[in-house]
């Protein structure tokens, strides 16, 4: 919750009115929890993915990995590492 000094007088009054009426800003009762949903493996092209919903907030995350020896260790040298670091999106798209 935001500190009281960060709220304007109008915001403080609005919050206090909600507390007095027994409702939260989003309309939930004081003891009512937000709906929670979580699922894993929601993106078939990703090595790992998840979706989480908490009230009106929805988050989807995916991870794609390629396991192997980097170009430096494979003999590609510093130049190929610098090129990959300069354009990480191209490195991701090439895998």
C-alpha cells in the first residue's frame, strides 16, 4: 500500500470512504481475494513457459534455450562473440 504522504487529500478521502463502506478500490470485499490462475507450458515453441493471472494482471513468459558449446569455446574466437553480443536478437532468432 502507498504511504499516506504519497496520496493527495482527495485520494486519502476516497480510500477512507471505501474502507468505511467495506469495499476495496476494485470492488472486492475486505476479506475477498483476487482470482489466481497459473499454468505452465503455455507456449509450445518455448523450452519453458508460464502464464499467471492475478485479478486483472496477466503475465505470460517464455524461455528458449539452446544448450551447447559457445563459439568462443568451439574456436570461433573473440570476433564472433563480439558480433553476437552486438546483436543479441539476431543470436536468438538464429537458434
